[in-house]
């Protein structure tokens, strides 16, 4: 493993987010039927954007909501950014494919090297992509296939890419995420623990793990920011009391609990709602 691949892990300067269309309530894809309060979802999303922009000082690019794309707030699925390369994905759900257009334009505007997944046999959702700072794990799920993972490996040649079967939940990151350099946050369900075991077996690196009782709470956002240090955006005690207690024990992190009760009803987790990038020089 090349030294220094972890340097800068979690450093971000910009976030791309998108508004919530009213159509989210009735038309967004979902695995369970639940009534969504759009006004509440928008309040949650405003708090999320406030944390990124005001609390953490990131430059936030806000794309407008599009009523014809009910899932468009879940921008993470449309692009994978690492360094100055952005892979525009080919989302697994056909109804979501057009979401990539506005993302592509925004990332070009930010002067990233944009690579497109044009192979029509490939599918990949960013929610299936876990970047650890050393390597990528790609979940093979209902939304992401082997060809999608191969194209991601071509786009990010500096890093190893391993695939992990996702047998339950929507995406790989529906039950895991990074909580710090070398620290994987993982849910405690059997499928989540099994997936972690596979990731550990496939890696040369020994990751630490932080297990939380609720799979959905394992989706959090780690950053390492100047003047802030380690930052973790995570679930609230109202949503997942037992998992929140686990995060509250992290003494080295600036902790930012964020409510996600409405978006989770349509399978949206915290990472789903932004694409984070680190632009070294403003240009
Ligand atoms: N509602 C998020 C998705 O199913 O893609």
C-alpha cells in the first residue's frame, strides 16, 4: 500500500446538495410504505445544509429540486468523487438516471475531471461506495452491479476496489460508513456484520470498528477539517437512542447530531444527501 494514501482523509472544502421536491412524498422510491411529511423533511434538510455551510464552513453548491425527479435530494448516488476525479454514475433505478445531469454540470463547474459511466450494462449508486481513504468497497446490491464496480476501479486506479454482496437493505452504506481514519462504523445486524467480515478479509489493512445497535444509524459522515479536527455528523437520540449513546462516547470528535426521520422513510441516510469534495486551490 502506497504511503500517504490516507493523508487528507475527511478533508472537504465543498458540498453539493439538492433541494427536496414535493413529489418525494408520494413518488420517491422506498422499501417500506410510510407517509412522508415534506415540510419536515425540508426542515431536516435545511438543518443538514446549515451544519455543512455555517457550522463547518464548507462551500455548499445547492442544486434546485426537480419535481420530475422525486429522489433527486439523494445526490450521493449520482457521483463518486475522490481527489479531483468525479465519476458520474449510472444509477441502478431507471427513474433516477436523469439526476446525474445536474450533478455532472455542477462538478464540471467546480473544475473536477469528470468521467462518465456510459456502458449500458453497468449500474452503480454512490450509496454502494465506501471509500476508506485507502481503498474502495463497492456493494453489489439491487442498484449496483459488477460492471459498475469495474468502471469505478478504472476511474480511481490509485486505489484497490473490492466488492461486497449487499443482501439486505438498499445500499452498502445503509449499514456502514467511515467514522474516522481507519474506523468503520457498522450496524449490528447479521448481514451488516457479515459484510464487515468480508471487507476485513479482503483488505490488507486492519480497520477498527465501531458497532452501533441500529444499522441505519451506522450511516454517518466523517470529516477532518481545519480548526475543527475530527467531525462526525450522526443520528439523533430521538431517532436511535441506543446508537446515539455510542457516538456520544467519542471524545475526539466534534459531534453533530442531525435528524433524518423523514428522509429515512424513503431509504435516505445522512451520506445520501451530499457529495463532498476537497478542492485544493480555488479555480
Ligand atoms: N429513495 C432512494 C432510492 O430508493 O434510491
